[in-house]
């Protein structure tokens, strides 16, 4: 009788034949080559002078026991109060498996403990028993780190009021931030300002004053120049006040386009209305100033003079009209009439003067 194994060519496998017994020996079980292999013993019986041969076989499945394979799948960093999950997957060949979760201090977690930031360990313990004998005992673990993200802040950048940016005035552009609860920490907020993609440093100079508080970053121009016009972008970044690497910062931005302009030249109209230039006729003179825009906080004075002598004047903060009416012309009313306009802006060194004449 001849005994042989059909799967005897693997590395580390030796077959020994001794009469009616064949022994399959493993010098060192290797999970990568021997795990889940089917080994078949084939027995062939032949009798001399008998032309008949009988063959029989038996197959045994070999399961190589190894330590469990542990993997952790975690969610991406989320905001406080949101759902977060940790999934531990363990692969084994056979046996009894016990899985436990440990926190960063090695304490075993129980149901309802919740998840905080830190390091977590999934530990798998595998035991294979036969009767009262433990054939195999293996333990493996995997670690993961749980982090959290500060909620994205609400950011806005705007000027101190809605009036135009006029060259020579003092104006402030402020970037403010409002944090969105719930917050995992008391965040520190820093501001970065770009003008036309170039960073504006929060450093005071003779013309630019930079002020930053916990929730506001402000730039004050004193005074405004035409070069200050442009697209301003404010980026606010909220960070953990202790610089904990497990608390991820968040940033948001807003934009403001600043246009710097001068006070526009007003329209001045000096009209005369008369029933005739002869003695006894009537004459009306109107000196009208149209400032074009009433947002510039200007002072307007319109005056009518005759031969350089003031007859009447009107002062206002916008459109103004100075008027005289002569119901009966006399010789003394003859002369050179002028409409003089003076415009000033109290916030800047600005003055405009113009004159229109009529005879």
C-alpha cells in the first residue's frame, strides 16, 4: 500500500511514509501559505499477481490560527454636537472574540460614555479552546485620533457708514466676526486683510491705524488717498485658545470694494428774468447751486453781488438758491452782477469757489 499527500509541495511541509502510515509535518506553520488549505491523503492498494488496484482518499482542512486583524474606520472631523462614529472591524479564523474600546488613559469605555477628542484604542482578544485546554490566545489593537472642528464664523467687512469715500477724509473699514455655537473651546480670532490680493499688515503707520480686538479688526485711513481704493478681503480664523492640535481651526471671509473719489464740481446757474431793461421795469436774478449729491457733508454759500458789493446770500448744506427781485429799475440798479459760490467740507481741507456774471 502506498500513501501520499496531494498537497505536499508547499514550503516547510515534509511527508514521511512508514508502512501503512504517511505523516505530514510542518516545520513552521505560516498563515500566508498554510491557512485554509485542504490536505488530501491518497491510499493506493495493489496486490502482486492481481491486476486490480484500489484507491481511497481522505481530505482534511487545515485552519492556521493567527492573531486577529484589527482596523478602525472613523468619521472626518466634525463640529461640536454633531454625530460622530468609530467603527472597529476585526478579522479572525476561528475562536472566541472579545472587543473592547479604551480611551487615551487606557480606561475601558462603557456604553453611553460618549466620544470626546483624544486617542481611542480598539482591542481584540482571541481565544481558541479545546475542552479545558487553550490552544491559542492572541491579542491585537488599533488606534485612532478623534479631532473636532471649530464652527465656521460669520464674517463681515464694511465701512464706518454709508457715505462715499472722499479723498482727504478720515474713514474706517472694519472686519467683524460672530462665532457660531456650540463651541468646543473659547476661540482666539485673528484677522488677515488683503487689498487686491496683497496682504495689508496690521501695523500702525503715520497714515494707517490698525486696531484688533477679540471680535473686530479695523483699519483707519487718515486721510484717504486715491491709492486706498481697491478690493478688500478680510479672512477671520478662529483657533483654540490653547492651541490644542485636536481642535481644528475654521476660517471665513468677506469682501468690500472701496472707491475713493473727490467732491464733484457742482452745477451753477445764474439766470435773469426781466420785463424790460428800461427804467421802471422789473428784474429777477437767481443764483442756483446744484451739488449733484447730498452725501458729502458740504457747506454751500451762494451770493449775489453788484459791482463787488454784496446784495444777498444764502447758506445751506446742499442745493441752494440766492435770489433778488427788483420791481422798478432805476439808474442806480445798473451794473455788473455776479453769482459767487463757495463750497467747503468741514472734514477735509477742501474749498471750491466759482463765479458767474450777468449785466
